[in-house]
């Protein structure tokens, strides 16, 4: 199960990297959506906290780690009970 999540995430990251090569706002949108999806998956108890953290670690490598701090801040907000407000992306 975990392997499927990790493979899907890596495939989506590769696709987003290629598709949004020249568009940092779309890359940022991808990251926002990916963190949200992983959080929802965790909240639905499809993965546990350790698995969530591992998948976030994988996601943090997106675009050579360019969004690592941004991802860390989002995760901190989600875990702190103060998730970011996402208005249709």
C-alpha cells in the first residue's frame, strides 16, 4: 500500500516538474494540492503519521527541494490545527 502511494507521488512530481517547468505558480499550486491530499489521506486513516511524514519527505524533494521550506510550513500549520485556507486552485 505505502509503495503505491510513494510511486504515485513520484510519478505526479515528475509530471508536474515537466509540465510546469516554466511556471513557478503552477508548481506551487501542485505542492499545495499534494500536501492537502496527503493530509486528507492521513486524516482518513489510510496512512499513519509516520507514513505521512515519509511521503512529505518525498514531496520535499520536488523541483530539487525548492519548496522544502514552504512544504514544512504547510505541514506545521496542518499539524498545529491551523490548516491554510485554500481558495480554489
